[in-house]
C-alpha cells in the first residue's frame, strides 16, 4: 500500500520484457501464453503480462523442481 492507502497498480510487461526476464525467446513466451501456463491480458492488439503472473509462473516452476 502507498502512503494514502492506495494500492499500487499492477505493472504490465511486454512479451519481450518477459522473454528477457526468463532468458527465453519471444516464441517460448507466446507458447506459454497459448498453453495457459502464463497468464496475460490483451489491450487492443498488444499482449501484456502482469508482474504477478510472471512471479506466479516462476514460483510454480520452482515448486515443481523442488518436489
């Protein structure tokens, strides 16, 4: 929460930014979106991924690796 009691709006990342974070190709990110492993939103013709969706995906990967 911020000082005035407002929550911070979600940060939207581009496919290229997510690919850079994950160190994979754009194609891989689009495949993750198509398979619904990575949640995304469409704004006009633009595809965006929230920071929380990226974090959730990474957490699920980590959980799978540790089990």
